[in-house]
């Protein structure tokens, strides 16, 4: 894959891409760095391709970055600068990304996304400092006022509104000319392109910046990018002596701080505070199950709750060993107090950590979580005591099913269950299964397991696992009736064939009311074979025999292993045309 990586900025913007590019090249990709010509040697030394952007990095940075300029003044300064360079920049980017398979970029997202959309190539966004809304800190260009989480979030909304307005000033005409969708103006980063979500990678260690809970799932923290092939650093003797003289110091750099002239150094006038306290601890990760806090939830009368379902059910907590080891439980807080009469679902990002019964404070955000959102469902069921019933199949035509049902004896007449309101509130009875009349004999017993007839979301409050249904012996009799082969009738018979049963006859068993069984005879039964689906082939065929019972409504057929109709072999012969 040919990957182009664009970084408009200084060494601090380009150098990380050189390191990332070396790793991508090691994995078999072709990599081209797109940056100001000042960095050509850096890319070429790393064995990477290079495409120069017009202009000089020093001139560009002096225009964009001026000490003490923040907020709206900073954005006006950027807007004035980009107004001049935007046409040239867009032209260079169109040329730089011609033939690329993918784009990796920093900052100026909509500008890069415009070119990517024009060429139809995917994009990965990278960041070196927080540019996504969070409660921990304000957007980088905002005044450093410590006004709390609400202010921090508001700075991103305002900042992105201004950024998008700025982009519209120099992007709209170009996008319309190139038939690219004009981006929306809204208070946040727009990570959508071609119907897909753009992944974002922060080259920051979570040990330095704990992952904010507000960041979406498309945002990833990879840790700092380092040069694995870099030659070991040999410090000057003065530095080595200083490091060896006492405890290891903490280094604090100044990043992209600039003076009035980028080509000049700056002087440190003062540092406030002059000292800081640093605690060193081992960073570990541990997975915990999420326990919903249900103290605020009450179940209405006549209802009951099932086990809460948390999705995802676990969270991995990362932080100092002492803090992580002290955690005994992780809870998800439920919404304000309420009474439930139906299943309740909500989403929360509010986790509470406990050390036994004591809450563990994470105000300094030393602990981070691998997931930021949890869906919790509290099933709420209606209690119902329902009579039991069964389905009846393969009963003869005109059979008195009510009579048969009255003969059945259930081991229990009813069950108390709980189920979702919409499934059970209008249910008159509970069907526990099916009885096949062909399987019913005198004194037959049928077993029905609750696990089979109760749906998965039903609770069996009676705790009865098996229900038996018995056909009594008293008042019920059985009789064998011989049916001769010549008694079998053929219906829908093809005219060119004649049919004859292979067997001379069969024995049929009838069961039912003793009085009707005593009176029934062969003449009350009609045996027939329907040839509507006959395949018009000579030879022996296994065919189903249907029996019709006339005059008796409390008698049924029994046998043939529960098959609805017995089967016999019939010989089919083609009638000679002579």
C-alpha cells in the first residue's frame, strides 16, 4: 500500500511521522512524507519518499504562531495566514496525493479530508495533543482559565465552531468546484468521510494523559512513537555527572513554544510553581465486572425484576498499582430514583470504584478505563398464575376435542410465572406442549419439561420442572379392527393404472369412550389412499392410508408410532391398451 503522510508544521509535527513512516515501511508499505521542503533531508535519511510543499516552515510558523496570542485572536491570525496560503496548499495537496492508497494527517482535518474525498481514499487522523472534547482540559488555543469541566467542554464547542467557520472561508469554493461535499458547521470534530468513521490515533502515553471518558470508540492512544533503530545516546560528560550526582530528575520540555522570531531562541523569565511533587508507581491493568447500583430502583406492586444485564459486562482499569489493587468493586450508577413497571434500559458512563464499602476518588484521573459507555437493562416481569393446556393434533374429523380434554388429568392445574408485560398481560392460559392423538392409548402418560415450554425470558416461580398429563383408564377402551386389502378405496386414481395392496389386510386400533368403542365396527371405518401425487410409475409404492370415522365423535386411531396415517405397500400396474 502506498501511504502518504502530510504534516504542515515544524519539526515537532514532522519528526513523529518519520518514525511512524519507518515502522510502516518495515511492514511492507511505501511511505511518502508530505511537508515543507525544509524536511526533505530528514525523510530521505530515513529511507522515505518525500513531496515538498511550497513555502518555508519558518515563514509559515511565524505567521501562525505568536507568543501570547490565544482564543479568537489566534483564530483570526490563522485565518489571515491561511487565506494567503490555502490556494497553493490545496494545489500542492492535490498533486501530492495523486496515486496514494491512503492518507495519514495531522490538524487542518477538513482540508485534508477534502482532498481524500476527491480521490476516494481512506484517512487516518493523528494528534499530538488533545483536540477532542473532554472535561479534563480546555482546547489548546483557549485561555488557561481553571473554570472546571463544563468550561473545558465549552471551549471545544466554541473552538470547533470557529475552526469550521474559518475553513468555510477558504474551502467552500474549492470543494464546490471539485464536486466535494461542503462540510457541516458544528461544535466538534467531524470524523466522517464517505459514510465511514475516521479513526484517530493519539501519539500520547495514557500514563501522561489518562484517556478522557468522553472520547469515542474511534479514538485510540498508541503511546509515544519512538525510534527503535536510534543509536544509543551518549551524553556529554557534564550531563552524565549531573545525572549521576543525585536522584533522577524530571524533564519538562517546552514543545512548540516560540518567541517573536522563530529563528531566535527564548529566555525563561520565571517558572511557576518552582517545584512539583512526583510519585512513581508501577502502572498495571486489571479487568473488573460491572455491578449496577440499584439503590434508586423500586419495583411496582405485582411486578418483579430479573437479573440486570450490563453491556459490556466488564471494564479494564489502568493506573498506579496501589490504586488498582485497592479496588474491590466497580459499579455503574443508575439514573435518579424511580418505580418500574416495565423493563428499563439506560446508558451510563458514570462508574464508581469501591474499596470494600468506601468510594475510591479518581478526581486526579490517575485511573483510566478501556470503555467509556455501558448499556444497562433491568428486566421487569409481571407475575401471573395461569391454567395449563395442551395442543391436540391428528384428531379425526368431527372429533369432540372438548370431551378429550375433559378426560386428561394434569399433575398440576396451574403455574405461577413471571414474564415481560407485553407477552403475558393478555395470556389466558399457558400451553405446555402438544399431544398427538395417534400416540394416545388407554392410560397414556405424557411428560412436558418446563425448560421446553417456557420461553427464555419467562421465570418459573412455582419451581415445578415437569408437568405430566395422563389419559385415564376408567371409561376409556381400546379395540382392534381388521381392515382387508379389498376394503381400501383409491381416490384420484389415474385411469391408465390399476392398484392393489401387497398385503391382504391390516389391523387398526381404535381408542375412546367405552360405550362408543363397544358399538364401533369395521363398517364405521373408511380406509382410502389418495393418488393425487402418484408419480405414474409401475411397481411397488409405499402409500399412506387415511381413515375416516363416521357416526362416532369420541373415538380416535392409535398406533403406527404416532404417524398420522399408517402406510402400506401398493402395486401399481399399467393397464394394457388391448
